[in-house]
C-alpha cells in the first residue's frame, strides 16, 4: 500500500462525504453516464407509469388471433401478437418485470454474497477457506447451467427465476468484497485504529465496509445488466415464468423466434428494448466506476 | 513450476468430488422419472411401474451414489433415455462440435479484440477509440440469442451467403477419425469439405464470440493504456528506442497478463453462450444436448454432461493459471 | 497485430466468395431442369430415429425411416388407409375368422441376399411373440401389445397363436379369436419383415438394461444393419446429422421415382427447417409450422402439401377433479370457448372445428352428435342455473417444448382458450409442464383438471380413436360410465362392417352427450418441398414411401 493510497484512505476516514461529493461531480460531467441515466430513466418511467401510458391493457385481445400477426400500423405502434394483443402495451408492462428482475436478483446475490464475502474476508482462517472453496465450486459450473438447474428444481415462476439468477451472482460479490476487505485489513489506518483499541465490529461496519462498498456498487450495476439478459436467456430456453400471459421481454422473443420470417416485429422490438435498457445500465455502471476512482481503469 | 501445477491439480480433486455429489443429488431431486420419457403418449400405469421397478430407485441414496461413482470412474456414464446410446459415445460426438465452435469464437474474439483494443489505446480518445468503446458496450449488452437470431436471419436466410443449420452439408461424406470436422477435412485432404465446415462455423462463432470480443477489446485497451503510462516505457522511449520495438517487447507482453486471465474467464461464458447459440443454429454440440436432456429428464445425460462440462471448465482454468504463472514469474513462487 | 487482422479478413472474404459461388448444398444433382436417374433428396425431419428395428419403436421418425427400408405382408395404398397387397400377393381368411393364409410373392430377396419366404415371415412373427424380459416393456414393443396383447410366456392373453409355413410361398397366421382389424394392423410399420440372417448375425435380440433401467439394444442390428426388402437400403447413420439410404437396385417392385440417395436430416425447430429449405440445404421437410404456410405458398420455388385430416385436438376433462364431474360445468366450458376463432387463427386454413373425438374420414363418424355453439352468455346461464357463483374456479394445464400436428403451438391455443374462459364465467388456475416426461405423466395419472391433448390415428379404425380413449376407466378422464364402455366393447368385436359402423355412430352420439372432453380441431398437417419434387403422396397415417418421388 503506497503512501498516497494511505493518505487517500485517511482522507476518506476524515471526510467520507467529501469523497462521495467528488464522485458525484465526476459522474455528472460524464456524457456517457448521463446518456445511460436518461435511458434507464425512460424505462423506469415506462415501468412505473405503464398503466397510464399503455393504450391497452396488456392481456386484452384487440385484434384477431393469427399465426402471422400484423406489424406496426393501424393504430398499433408496434403491432400485434398472435393473441391479438397490442405489443407496445405489453412491452411497457414487461419493463416492470425486467427492472424488477434486475433489482431483486442482484439484491439477492448482493445480500448473500456480501455476507459470505465479509465473513471470509474479515474472519479469515478456515472460514475463509471453506467459503472460498464453495464459491469456487459454484463458479466451476457455468452460471446459465446453474440457473437452469435451479429453475428446473424449483419450478418455473418469476420468483424462482430471480432467486436462481441471484444465486449465480453470489460468488462474484463474495469474491469482490473479500478481496476489498483483505486489501483494507492491512491498511495503515486500520492498524492504527486497532492499536488504539477501536473494537473490531465498529471498524468493520463503520469504516472497512463503507470503503469497500464502492467497487461493489459498480459491480452491482453491471451485474444487473447481465441479470436481465440472463433471465431473457432462460425464457428463451423455455424456462421462463410459468404464466404464459406475462409480458416478459425474453419470453415474448422466445415465443416468436420461429416467426422471424412473418412477424419479425415480435422479436425485434423486445430485443432492442433489452439492448437499450442494458446499454443504459452499463453506461451508468461505467460512469460510476470512473467517477469513484478515475485512476482505476479495469 | 511443476510443484505449482501439482498443487493446483490437487486442489481440483475435492472440487470435482463436490461437483459429482451436487449433480447426483440434483438429478435425483428432479420431479418425474425416465419411465414416462421412454413411453411418451402411449404409457399406461402398469408399464410405468414395471420400468420403475427395474430402475432401482428404491435403493438408499448412498448406495446409489457409490454405484454411480464406481461407474463414472470406470468410464460408464450410463445410457441416454432418448437415443438409447451410451452417454460416452454421445459425448465423443458432441464435445468436438462445441469445442470447435468455442475455439472459433475465441479466435474471433482474440484476433479481432486485441488489435481493436490496442489501436483504441494508441489513439486514446480519438474517433476509433470512441467507436470501439461504443462497439464493445453494444457487444456486452446484446443477448447472445438475439444476436444469433439476427445474424442467422440476415446472412443465412435473407442473403443466403451462409448455411442456416448444422456442422456440415449432409450431402458431403467425410470420414470422422477425430470428430473435429476441420481436422477431419484436413486429414482427408478435402478442401471443399474444409470450406464447408468453416462456413457452418462462421455465424455461430461470431454470435458466440461477440461478448468475449467486447470484453477482450476493453481489457486490452485498459491494459495497454496502463502500461503505456508506466515509467519504464517512457524511459525506453526517452532513450531513443524505436517505438515499434518498445511496443512489441514491453507493452504487449505485459498487457497480455490481464488479457490471458480474461480469456480464461471467458470460457465459462462461451460454454453457456454455446447453449443458446447451438439452439438457434441447430448445431449438434454439448449445449443443446444438455439442454434437451434437462428438459426431457434424460438423467444419465444430465449427470454425465454437467460433470464433463464442469470438469472441462476446471481444466481450462487450470491451464489459464499455469500460463499466467508462466507469463508472470512472480506468481510461480507464491 | 495488423497481420493477424488482415489474415482473418482474408479468410472471411474467401469463405464468403466460396459460399456465393459453390457449396449451396443443392441436392438435385446437376439441377439442369432434366430428370436425373439418380437424384439425391435430403429431407428434414424433426429428430433422429431412436432405432431402426420396427418391433421396438413407436415414434414417428423411426417409423418414417423404417418405412423406406422394410415392407410388411400388406401395406396401404399411398395416400389412403386402404389395405393393399405388400409382400403378400393375396390372402384368404378362414370361415371362423381365426386363420389368415397369405400367398407370398416369389423372387424377393432381402438386402443382404437372403431369400424372402414363408419361413422368414414366421421367423419374424415368432421372434416378436417370444420377446421376454425387457423387450416386453411397452417402451419396446408397444404396437405388438396393442394389437396382439401378450407374449409366449402367457402372462397376458395374446391374440397371436402361431405362424405356419407349409411351403415357401404360403404363410398362415393363426389367431386365438376372430379380429376385425387385424389386416389394417398388419399394415403398420411395426410388423414389417426383416432378414432372419441379419437379425441373428447382428444380435437383434441382445439388449441390456443399464443402471437406470433403460433398455437399449446392444447388438448392432438396429443401428447399423437394418435389413429389409424395401426400395431403399440402409447405408450409414450419424446421429444429429444424417441417416443415409441408397436405392435398392434389386428391388422386386416398381421403383417409380428417381431417387438414388435419400438422406434424412434431423432439424429440431420448424423455422430452422423452413430456413434450410429456403437455403437449399434440404429439398423437403415435415411438420410445417402453420405460420409458415403463407410464406411457402407465396414462394414459387416451394410447394406445400397437406395430409388428410386424421387427428383430433381436444381439451381433456378429468372428472375426478371437481367441479368437472358436473355435466353442467362441462357444457358451460363447451359453450364458453370460441373454437372457430382458434381454428381460423392458428391453423392457417388447414384445420376444421371438431365436434367429436374422431375425424370425419374415419368410419363410424356421426353426423348427429349434439353441437355446442359458442355462446358465453348461455354458458353463464347454465352455471347460474346449476347453482354456481360465477366465476367458477378450474385448473387447466398445457405442455411446453412440443409441437404436434393437431396442436402446433400449445401455448397459443392455451392462452386463447383461457382468455375465452375468463371472459365468460371462469377463473383459471394455469399450469404447465414439459411434454415428456412430466406433462404426459401428470395427465395419465389424473393430476390435472382440464388439459390440452390430442391424438393422431395409427390405423383407419374407430377403435383406434374412441376405443383408446373411452373403452375403460382411466385416470386421465376420471369417469366410470358403463353405458359407454359397453357400447364400445360391443362395437369393437362386431365383424359385420355395416353394423359396426352403426354401433360406432351410436357410441359417438353417447359420448358427445356425456361430453367427457371438448374436441376442437381436426387438422391437415403440412409438408413442404421444393417445387421440383413431384410424386410425394401425403398419407393420413404418415406412411409415405420415397420410392415414388421424383426430383426434377
């Protein structure tokens, strides 16, 4: 740990709010990050105000049943699906699901992962070894397979999927936090604080954790993007939510992957919805990373 | 160095064991049973009971596990319910397919990603840099299956430039001594077949390799930027060394470290992306095989397939660790 | 660095050029618009066959391949369900209806050179009759058990008694009781005759049961040496890629078409099959998705053929689950669903609304069954009159990961029906499971209330439809209606064709009054080919020989 870094840590100990203020300013001035915020804002608004914005209820049949549903036009901005429902309305309601999925699954992964990571990093010793071996075991199976396995076991449903995807993100957060804590543990300020008798828990909760949080926030944001894509992937493979009328974006794509010839709009619109949302989240994540530590490049 | 390798190998054994137990329990916990899978629409109650009796599912779990373990260690992974063939035989066919695909995807990602990242770093904040950043952002934000569908639709269906499904044109007969079709074509000296196999690989490889491409480009750029800023590079330049030499001998080699790590980590991504890509292109590899097995409760395939998958993944990680240690001598003596 | 970029670009460019110029996978030989003597046809199937031994399979893809390589004593006139001579030129039925004497064709040989004769016929029948152990699993010998019942070990009674071969060209099948449907059954692919030499040499009767209790043949007969008398001979099989057959130059019969090499290529997704057809990788495929009918029809390079309707799609009702045991509830369901809209919307013009559990083409179809018009108000009325508070709760299940000719998109049908039910007077608890094994397992064990299912006939006999469903009490239907059971029992054994027809008509009337389920569609499944393929005759039971097909 270099002198400069120790000084930075000291600074953060003295005036934590100052560090955050600086980060916020840097973020504000980053054009890419602002684009990301706008995109995510659009989707959040769409999700929250779906009932007000949507021209039709998501499950109402407003057109004919058809194997070759009509594309955009005739009063339907994005066309209809095979049950005669308005696609635009369904996508708006689907935004709710996607954002919910992103937040909840990352929340689950974060919560569990942090506990493990903090345990491993702070307590160390055999606890560390055991926890890390379990994480290695989890990482040894590709995450999609783990998610598929869990969904198969637990059954289909939004809750199960969020749990399954959340579980696959646990090792990432655990490792991250553990690494961060390990780095901090030997920091001068920690040694100094301990030598004057500051109790361990206060140190952990009051100082080490908050200083370790920054990379975790960045990772959480980025993981949210992959969570959304992974849920869409699970839907695509036929393991999505059990209720077929749920307008989950990935599920809509999966249902219509074999209609690409005749009704491409049913694949393209939800697909690009996913892409734009994910880009937005990734931009925010990148912006946060640069804002929090501009020297950090990877 | 050898000690390092041996130590790492020893570490993987408990992981493999844990894995086998996990997979075994997982398969047993699945609802339903293979009996119905065999009978389909035409099952009757007595016939189902008859099969389940022969299944030996009434034995206590540890007994079943020991039987399973002894079989695995002696190379018997059971038979597939849907095709009635030994799992090992299917594995011998499916693995080379996915391996070839993953290899092509990785080659694509590296061959395009490293130069992209390097150039972007050299022209830091120039137009190319920004374009590459946008590009790699797009790359990681695109769901693999969406990309696969689009590629297939545009290039195979609409434009007809490349084939839509499979590994090889079925009207072509080729001997398969290795199972790796590109190799087989070379061995047979069949140039047309080689090109044909390559054509079948292009679209899936691009779809599969796009995310790794984006990540490799980003990491390379970051790593190169880091190194470029380092003191010793500036010193070398100040001394008057030809910039090209500086680049190759110092910048590149040190930038390779994080890239190699990332490449290793991408393997997991490739394997999972393979499941999605193989489905879209009807490519007969491991991914589609395991997925169907899970859907249709093909126990033996699920067990054998996942075990193999994970085992492969662990092996690749081992290779990555070793090459990492090779590139960075400081690691070896840890 | 730049070098490797250039290199990859070069390789890419070369491949694209090669693609544009040459390897299109076009299988029609020179394709110069003239008939080739030895055309190659690649056909897209939905999956690999399981094995190529007719006695051991029941899945469509195995049967399709076996149909090309093997022949039976009798067969069906292509495109119909009419029984015509096959390897037997003629036959006589004894007065008591228990002996069938077949006069066999002369000069026929199996693909391995063995002579075809009466001894070979009896060898095959006896082989099946003598199946033991795991070969007796329904997973192995479903059709033997359906038609003949039991085996030589006597555990269950068998229709088969013996086979006699008094001379080279005469084979007599003796039954234990008279049967009206045996000839139609003998046309089934599962009763095709195989070479005794090959069966023995390649251990056709060796099978092992592995750890999981799964039976698999260990001999190489069924996977590498299937040997029949048919117009095509087995050449090679790479799973997941291709099953290759070549023309049998010594075929005894007339080879009307011009196919020299026949390749079956498994492609799981219907849209992928279409794309392969459009790209020229295959020249035909089966199980066309309805949404692709328009595309194929509109393309003059392609043609769409339809099989005559021989199936029924229905909503099953398990009366063990309340309130489905109440006829009023079942009637209300029938009136609440707009079947016409579903048939119009999801079957691209190739379906008709079904009013009973067998299609009009089958003997015994009744023109006078009770009709249940789409009338949601009436449905609500019926429920309220019967004392229910609307909405009535019921559960309804559909299968995933499957596409059947009568139900190409189960989810679409499900959602439409649910939407109708909920708009009317019901509250639906939605369920789903993977088709195989879970969904079918659940249906068979009566775990669902309402469920989507259907049936394609195996042979042109009403017993194969309504007999299979309603002749005995079954958990899937959950009812015990002796009147219907008796009516079907009587109809099955009746030997006089006219009386039999009448009995089935009456049975159908009874059934539709009782309304054990809601049939909603009969379809004409589609096949697609490139425009230069002629002579293919779609068959109601999918018995479709490629020997009569010509590729121009």
